[in-house]
């Protein structure tokens, strides 16, 4: 199948027409075929049209994972409306800022997700949302203008009319995805149909995905990783299996039922899974591929995963401004490339590694990664911010430090530009230290940041999570590092903690860790007692 000039809606129709009665989605005990997926999405599109949603209107989606969430996405794509996925972890001010910035015309919401009462928040801020004419709730309330279930009532065939809406082009915006906002206010990233379709198609082909496979994911649909996993599976005819939330025991239970051939994951997910005793008894005989994306997967963690599950680990690198996937490793790549790099660009994407003046650096040297290809159309209503990251030649400067292998040309991510530590005049990349500490069998996870220092400029602070039942001290970690990395890379301070601050994307919030080293670690994150463990 070729999708060079497809929108997400026409790509959906192409795939669903081909695979028809094949299961497209398995969720909460339900089996939804490709035919069902297309029909429900088109029904939802008719209902949205019926309440006045038109091309380029913004529709915010504030829901837990469900089949209906996916129908809503594709209903928006059919009309040409922009889907605006909302994080179910955002509190009042974060939600308010994004809804105002996006000038949403409708919001589809659950009244309460986790501990956050979104109905109360929306009631409180609705006067600040003059463009929002529809509050579609999963339950009736005083602010609900339409019940969620009414969006999915089958439309009368006589009511369907494709000429009732404006034509949608592959270059039109499909998704307004807000950045996670680890620094500053989240920005709306405008992603066109063409980029989403082609990125998904090329990635699925490179990973050799196809009909007959069952791919499992627990990533939320509001996150880039979650939605792109769906698209990658969808355009290759793979059956998608979801859990509505991440719970290690539920994941173990799903694998015990068999049939899963591909597993979409994040690195931080594996820290939790590998620590589960029951995980050692899971049968992975059907599993062919483990895909790791969302944040940097170190060589050591990738090795641990392959040893445990006995199948191929595939790495992916990307950022939402470049439609989520830029480089991938392939099943046929060498072990060194698969486990120690993020591979090569997908067709249609390219990269450079540059110095501070944006001149190319030599192979093997570290610089900032710039990419070109399937880029966003820009930050919504922020042309000045767009110009800061995309130059006149179309290169997007990622803020990630990388190297290019002198022999194989594969991309290796070193860290973020702002995460590089300059200790006593030496450039220190946190990933080098994290890789070393992760080789310690008593360590479950680690993150390294710099701390202001009057003498050195910056000192090195490591945050270490020990494996369950293991007691570690600062001295244990420093002794382990000696002789394995240069002495100027050995952490000056080691903090033994129970957890790290992590975004839903799987990325450690290193800005929070830098606050901890300066202002103190919250008591609930500390491991208060430790004793030396011999190595």
C-alpha cells in the first residue's frame, strides 16, 4: 500500500477496505474489526458535523484510553477538524492555558480521571472559553451540552453526505499536540496529515510489521507515543491490543494469555517490569519485537531487555515537532547498532550534527542533532518560537546532543544540550555515567544532573533507585564507578531515592532533579536507610 497523497481519513478507508473483518482493536474484552473502526469513526464524524464542527475547528479530547477515543480522532480527521489531545495529568492551570490557547470549539471529557475533578475545573473556567460551544460529557451535568454516547449513535445512511464538508488536503493540520512543558508554557505543535501517514507507514515497514501480528501498548492516546503506536500498527494491518493504564500485573496477565508478537514500550516501563518477581515466569515465546521509544534507552537497559524476553529490541528516536519518529533501528541491524544507537533516518527524513555555530561536526564528535523531513507546520500562534527552532533551510534543531558513528553512520543520542555538565572544564555527558551505574546489578534506575559549584563550575549529582530489597549507599556507587569511567565523571554526590520524577512520555524531569539538588529532595522520594553492599 502506498500513502503518498493520503489524508488520515483516506488512509483509514484504504486499510479498512483491505482488511475488513480482521480484528483492528482488542480492548477491555472487546474485539473491533477494521470495518467496525471505519463505521464508528464515520458515525462520529456525522454527529460532530451535526453540532457544527467544521474544518479547522479545534476539538479537545480529555478521556482515558478507549476505542471511542480512537473514533473521535478519526472523526476529526474526516471533517478536517484539529484533534487536540489533552493530558489526563494536567491540573487546572495547565488545562485552562491550553484550552484558551487552542481556542477550542468543543471539548469531550470525563468528569473525573484519577484524583482530578475535570468537571469542576471546566465549570470554573468555562467563562474564559468563549469559543467553546460544546461540552460533551460522559455523564450528564449542568455544563454538559451533549452526552458522550450520543456521538456514537449510528447515523442514518440517508444523512451521510461527503459533500457537506470542505475537502481535506494531506498538507492540512490534523493534530494540535501540546508539548509536555518541562520548561515554560506548553506550545501547540501543528502536525499535518501527510507527516502522520508517511511517518507511520515507513516506520511499520522498516520494523517488518504486518497482518497476523498483535501489537500491545499501554501508552495513553493523548501522548505522541501512544497515538503513533496506533497509527504504525493501523497502516500495516496489525491488530492493536491496549490496556487502559499501565499496571505491571495487568501487563504480565496479558502476556500469560499469549498471542502478543510486538510490544510498544518506554524505557522507564522496563525498570518497573524487570523488578517484578512474577515477570521472570512470563512466557515470551510468541513475542518477536520489543519497541522502545519515548526517551533514551541505554545500551545496558536494551541488553537487559533482550536477555529477559529473548527477542529483538528496536529503538526509535523522535520528537513531536518532527511527528514523533525520525530514526529507527531495524531488525537486521547488528547488535551494536540496535542496542547502542537509535539507528538511521526513516525514508524522507535526514539529519545533521552541528556545533554552536551550526556547522557540521566530524563523525564521532558530539554536537546538536538537526533533522529535516516530516516536520510540524509550526507552533500554533507562535511564529517567533517556530523561527527559533526551524531555520530557513527547513532544519529543525532538536536540542539533543548526538554523535554519528564513524564506521556505521548510526545516530547515538548523548543527552540534551542543556543537560551537558561542564565540570572543571571537562564536558560530561550524563548518559556515560548512567550507563556505567546501570551495569551495577543492584541498581534499578538512575539519572544524573549537574549542580552549581563555586570551585568546579558544576559538580555531578546521581539519583539512584536500588532494586527491591537491596540496600545501597553513596559509597557503594562511587566505588563501583572507579576504574570504569574517568575520575572526573564519578558523581560528586549520590542520592538513593525510591522514585524519579517522570513525565507520561517516559522522560525523567531533569529540571525537577536540578531543583532537588539545590533545594532538597522531597521526603517521600528518599530511601532513608542503606548499608554497604559488596561488589
